[in-house]
C-alpha cells in the first residue's frame, strides 16, 4: 500500500512539473519580445504541408562563409531579418502556419552542439506518426539525453474552443566529428524529420525544452524570448 502511495505521489510531482514548465513557456512566448516575424509552412498537396526549421548556435548572417554557401537562408531565417542578439542560439522560423485536417512534415536541420536534457520526458517523440522520427535517415523512437541539442514541442492550453494538439521531438546534436567553422556552426548538420496530423483550427506555441539559453540555469535569453527558441504555431 505504501509503495503504491509513493508511486502515485512521484507521478503527480512529474505531471505538476510538466504542467508548470509548459505554462511558464506559454507565458514567456505570449509576453516576450519578438525576434523578427518570419512565417513558415508550405502547402505541398491538398492536405499536406511542409515545414523546414534550421537551428543555429548564432545568427547565421554573422558568418559570411556560411551564408555564401546557403544564400537562401539569409532571406528565410528570422535572426538574419531582425536580430538584436546575434550570439543567441535560434530556430530559423518564428511563426508557423499550416492547414487544418492536414499531414504536416517537419524537417529540422541542426547545426548546434549537444545541450543535454534536465527532464528526460522530452527524449522520446510524442504525437508523431509511428511514434518515431528519422535522424539522418534512421528511424528512432528515443534519443540519448546526452546527445540532444534541443527539442521541438508544439503545445497549447487546454480549451474547448480549439482541438488539443501536443507534439514533441528531440533534436539530435550535429556531427561533432566533422567539426565546426569559426563561428561555431557545424560543418555537418543532423537532419531530423517527423510527421503529425492537425485537426481543426487553433493557435498554439512551439518551444525548446533543452537548456540552451543564458544565465546560470541556461533557461534565459533565447529560451525566454520569442523568435529564438520559441514561436507560434497556427492551424487555419
């Protein structure tokens, strides 16, 4: 009886911690300053959408050699468009818009080092087709916390006005053995691909749960400012 009580208490603590974490992130994304206004989500079929996110350790436009090799990124990346913190880690798209009742394919190209996870809840793909992700072409149902650079999670506050949507995937570190350029951008990024379905219209947020920010806990700066490691996800 005592073991069951202890087990139930531990479960409750984990759930409360998760809810608080998500709630604080939603609050931060809603109220924080914005880094640019880039919108992503390309319709590729009647009910299919494609989203491509790049993750950089710094503003990629501070790296002329990289931009010369990837000129398209200068026009698509939020940090390149309007960045006041060029040394902050960032996802390339802030505001993502896709259609309702659709299959969404997300490709995340990661150019950063590992940051690890504080909460291993985020190491497994959730809410995705097949409960798995593709990492450099290999199917994975979990990623070691020590190899995770970031996470990409879509979430919203439970409401009767819109469908529930929760998607979370780990983002594996770039190829460390291939090295990095002078600005810290990986020479060989890791590509993570996953799919999920949307239901009706709704307004959600996306955010990272790996400690990749500033301050002592590494949860400040880019992790608490919309447009770097968080943004909006809208289903229309």
